[in-house]
C-alpha cells in the first residue's frame, strides 16, 4: 500500500519534471527583437515597429508581388539587364533587405514620397525617385512607370511599412549625415585604408568580384561597371555616412551585416579616395540643381 | 542495527583506502625524473626550437584569456560540472612556473602532475604530449624559462562545486587513461605519414578535440587503432570538431593541398576555420613548416574510414541554385535564406572565395553532427588572422532569429545544393541557445592604471 503510493507519487513527479523540461526548452527562444519607435506627424511616439520577418511574406495576399520586388531589389542587374547599365543592384547600397537603419532602409520610403529633392529642385514621387536610381546609381534606363517591376519593388517597400498608418513613420535615420565638411579629407590615407579594408572584396582597382555566372558579389566602386557621376554615392557627403556604418561588412559578430563603425575621419578619407575615381558620365547632369549652385562635393 | 554499523564502517574503511591509494598514485605512477638532463635555458638555438614546439603544441591558445597577457592563463573551459581555468605558465616565480625545475616541467607536460603532486585535469593534453621527444620538451623548457615574459597573475579557482571539485580522484583517472606510452611508427605507412602521425598524435594534440570521448571523458583512441575512433569527430562546448579521417563526412572531399592551405591560412576557396579551430590556426598551425603540414595532411589522408561509415561523400544533384535564381521561395527556409543569408553565401551557395565560405559541399554543413553549423549561425564566428590574407572575415550571429526560423533555414542549407544531412529541430536550436548563453566567462584581471602609458 505504502510502496504503491510512493511509486505513484514518484511516477507523477517524474513525468511532470520530464514534461516541464521539454516544455521549458520549447519556450527557450530568441528574446524579442528591440522595437523601434513609431511617431506621428507631430513627432509623438504612438507605437512600436519591428521589421516584418522573411517568413511572413509567404502569408501575405500579394506575396508574389512582394517576392518579385525583393528579387528585383536584390538582383537588379541580372533581372533587369535593359535597365541596369552596370553591375549594381538596389541592395548593393540598401543594406539588409532595406531593413537596416543608417543603411539606407526602405522602411519609411513609401510614406516619405512624394518629397522635395534639392537635386532636382522639385517634388518627386517614389516612381521618379526609383528611376533616379536606375539612371544614376545603376547607370541605366528608367523603368516604365506602370510596369510590373516598378509596382513589385514598391510592393516590397510597402510590405516593410504594412503596419504603419498614413502619416506615421518609424523614428529612424536613413543615413548618418554627419558634417563631412568639418573633416579634411586625406585621400592618401584613404588609399591605405582602401587597400587594407576594402580591396579584399572590391578589388585593388575597384573592380569588384564576380560569381560563376558573371554577376557581381561585390560591386565595382569605380570604372565602367560602377555608378555614374550623377549618383549620390559619387559624392563625399553621401558616401562617407554610408561607409561609416555599413563598411566593411562581414568583419564582426554583430548582426545583420557583421558591421563595425568606422571613425568619421576614416570614412571621409576612404570615401575621398574612391568617389573621385573615373566612372561613367551622367549626360543629364545639366538638369541637376537648376537655378541653384551645385554643392561643393558634386562631380560637376 | 549491527549490520548498518558494519556497513558504515566498511564503507569508511573502503573510502579511506581509495583516498590513500589515489593520493599515492602520482608518486609511483608518474614520479619526477631521477636524473634530469641539464638544460641550457640560455641557448638561443634551443630557445628558438622551443618556441616552435610550443607553437606546435599550441600552449598559448588555452593558456591565454581573450584580451589577457600571453601564457598568463585565465581562459575558461566548460566542463559538465563547471568551468575550469587555464593556469599561468609564464616564468613568474610566485604565480607562474618560474620555480619549476626541468624535471617539474617535464612531469607536468608529459605526465600531467604538478610539482606538489596534484594531478592536472585532462583538459591539459598531457596524454598527447606524452609522446613528445625529450629534446622537444627540453627546448620548450628553455623557451618558457628564458623567452616568455613573466606575468604576475594568480590562477583562478574553478567553479566546480565541492565535492566534485576535489582533485585527488583525478589521479585515478590518470591511472586508468594516461598510461605511459611512446610513439609507435606504423611500418605500413611512409616516413612522411609517420612523421605526420607523430605530430597529430603528439604535440599538435588534434585528438583532444577531434576524437570522441568515452564515459570517463577520456579520448576513445590516442592513435589510429582498429576501432577507427581516432579523430572520428567529437563535440566540445557545442562545437563539433569534425571527423579528420579519410571518409565521406571527414576529409574525403579535401585534397592534401586543401588541408595544408587550411592549416596554413585558415581558409580555402570554399571553407574557413571558425570557433576553436580559428584559434588553432591563428596561434599554431599557421607557423608550421611546410614539411610538417604536408606530413600531417599525408597522415590524415591515410586514415581509413571508421568501420560502418561511407568512404566517399555522394552529393545529390543541385536543384537549389536554379530554384533560388528563379525566385521559387516556396518554403520558410528558402525565403529566410534569401533575406538573411544570400547576400553573402549567394544563390549558388558558393559564397565568395576566401571571403565568405561556400555552403554547397562544405563538410561542416553536411557533418553528421550539426552543432558547429548551428552555433556559428547563432553566435557567429571569426576567421583567424594570418599573414597570408589582409582581412580576417567574420560571420555575424543570428541569435535574434527564432528557433523555428533557424531550424527552417539550416535544414534548407543542410539539404540544399546537393548537401544532405539529418534534420535539425527547433529543440536542437533551443539546446544550443542554452550552451551559447552559458559559455564560460574568461578571467582577465582588470587593467590597472599603471598599464596605460
């Protein structure tokens, strides 16, 4: 009787602790991703934002569109050879699938346009802005406004912002536009930094690195296959903030890029080295900054 | 009652006998050398040789904490019972080995016994060092005594709780698993292969990580015996040290030139060292002479498959490259790969040569035990710095991805591009998360103001 009772108790206790071990293990998961703030038009915090997860695309109604957009942003050069005149992709500069603050994210893009662009002294909508990238950063031809491709790219960007109400934006900076002008660029030092920290991927002559299909793994930073002089990246004030937070990648344990943060002087020096290298011309440069002086770091 | 008293008394007597016996073991089982040679510790040629042997033996990797001073100890190693810390082996007389005679040094390195007759934990690979030649130990002694900078840093106590922390039972482990042994060249192997075997079994102590361990935490084989256990792959601190035998899941897909290149530079066109192996390359194998590396590669290639294992790796045909390039992201694993991994490892799973390792045909990806693949994905990993490449690349840790996301994407990779391997479950990921969270802390004394100039 006593023995029977004890064994029953032991049995129950044993199964309970085994069950608890399995149960607790299944809840031992990643901590919640830190949230970004959502602010309204007045700058008041009204909610939280976490970039949607890759797997969530599959359950979206327009999954096909979003996926097509994602592909086009990742493999622009291969998928749109008629529109891309060099070896670059949108996501050569827009890091981590457009989800990374300070890495030119797409998170607020859909809500931020139409927007006044100093370079054209006009209000541009998102389609015009994307086509600006095709003509400058990708040294190519614009996509038709109503093409499936243009629609798909914007569908991907809209997916990133799917939980934002109109007028809201995520409280992040697209780039760390620090005051480049307060540094004296030293392109000689920049060349040394380039050799040590950039050339292993982008090539000693800025030629980039291709895969077995001839597509670029690492984009060319100058030369015919690189962005033209009309691109933002050809300007020191745009390149240095990008480089500061996003290059080199794959050198630390920090997600998502394995990034480190360069000192502002390092970012300025190395950018002063590569931005001024030979690269394709931009014939429509004559229409930029109409009626206002070109900024000092413009290539024209 | 009488019987109980009798049992207690017998138990006590038995315990005392075992205790006394264990205490006596070091004196007769691993005594100090009786007529130690006179070692000229100031002989520059001997010191230079000793520096090389100390690198082959990779003393610095374990005896240096990350960010700490070389050979000053403090590196934490996780055991099932708690963390133990490597010791200060600089020639500091109070906290290091400055007062060791040559006989003390020889006994510690080859027999695992301290001058005070305490048995060292087998984390010190004396079972491997045991076969090192006298002249090598003598040279290492000269190097440590004359060329290593003395550092005053007290050793850190282990976190193993009492009574498991008692050291005397370790002597019994020595008696069972650390019998004296000499290197036996195999007449069926070439002189080069035997030289490689001598290094691999001995100073380079590859088996300490790559040989599976038995019930007593002993290496199941210390040399290539008929069991095929030697270097057959083992898990340590959540890293899978893969099989180094010439078998499908081992080094069959590696040429001898690949092995040499990997040990010399920490990477090949398709893979890279990470985890503890990155430290091995950085501190040790990159400095090996070419003949030593070639001998080791020749020896590893001569190791027959473990009985029961496939001799060759048979990849399936690659449908993944076309699937991804065609945009067929029909599963969570595929779309997570596209968003989190493809920018570096690419649609063709080939990565970028010497920058980002390939996943297609990478023997860590299809290893029978996926621990290393899981841990490097979750916690990240670094390639070693060597003089052969300007940059050492790193993989960021994807700790923030959920167990389900990681399991899905790793199964996609493990079965992509012709790879095939056992399934990884979210529970496997949870288990690794616990290991990563409980990684041992290393002990580095806080920098003192005097350290700043």
